[in-house]
C-alpha cells in the first residue's frame, strides 16, 4: 500500500511538471520573438547589433552601433569612431541623432566624405551641437534655412551634420536626420 502511494505521488508530480512545461512553452516563445513581431514594450536586436524597444507607434533605439548609424544615416564613418551618444526613433517618420568622435588619422578623409555626401559648409547656420569650446565649426544642412534651388523636388530627409574640433584636436560630428 505504501509503495502504491509513492508510485501515485511520483505520477502526480511528473504530471504537474509536464503541465508546467506545456503551459510555460508559449510564454517562452512569445517573450523570445515578441520584439521582432512588433509587440509593444518588447525589445529586439537589429541586424547590425542595436537593441531597440517597440512602442505603440513604432520603435526607438538608444546607444546605436556604428553600423546602425551608417545604415539609418546613410553616412560612412571610419573604423575606430567613438560613439558618444545616439538615438533613433521610427514611427511613420524617423529621427536619428548621433554624436561621434572621429579618430585623428581619419579626420581629413571624413571631412571629404561629409562634403561629398552632405554638401559644403553653410555659414552662420544654427546647429543642435553645443559649440562651446569647439573651433572650425562646419554645418551642412538641407533644411529651410539653406539656400536651395526650389525648382527641383524636395529631399525626403532633412539633415544637419555639424563637425567641429575640440582644443585637443579631436573631431566631433553631430548627425541629425529626420524624414519630412
């Protein structure tokens, strides 16, 4: 009789364990893939390594990787670029903000790349970058304050890319892009 009770107790415990596993499996699957499916407040990792969080209207990402800044910003940054701050928000529109420091060996090449991609410096253009302590400030922009030929179509992305040099020679690049 005692052996029968122990055997019955073991069967009950095994049954409970199986029920817990069966009930927990969908929750594990949901928590693993919900971010990629766009479920609000679940996170996901982009193909380029940035962790983003869904919300009800889209998603947002902080601490972007250099690859994601290049991808979303359509900009080339050299190896060794130091990421100071960054944020990306995607809804029906997008906004990208990033502040990076360019290695000394790559500064001239980066300035040429910025000129080619975003145009020449615009004198006296306002900037989002805190310019105190910076020299050789250059703002490249295509917003309403920039002189432009109104005969062509408007760009679908507004940008302001500002570069400047710290007293120690470090070059900062502030990237702000948003859709129209």
